[in-house]
C-alpha cells in the first residue's frame, strides 16, 4: 500500500515538475523561449517519424538481410 502511494506521489507530482524544470533549463541554455522549445521538439519528433516510415523502413536490418539472401540466391 505504501509503495503504491509513493508511486502515485512520484508519478503525479514529481515527474511533471521534473519535465517542466528540464524544459526550462534547456530553454535557458539555448536562449530560447519555452514555447519555442516545445514546438521545436514536436517538429523534431515529426521529422523522425517521417524518416522512420520513409527511408528508415528500407534500412531495416531484417529487410536488408532478406534482400541480400534473395539477391545471392538469384545469382548462379
């Protein structure tokens, strides 16, 4: 019971506070306003997702291994 209470206290209060502090510190170190740090982070996440769905899929090690095996089997 105490562990659950401690977990809820950490999850409900300390994690958001730590994220806000980290964002504030990053914004100050980059000399940027906090909303710009948030929107830049969203932009970076969107770019990474677009890369993973586009070029990243063709660079998947399993897919590359399958292509290499098929290429080697096709050669005499």
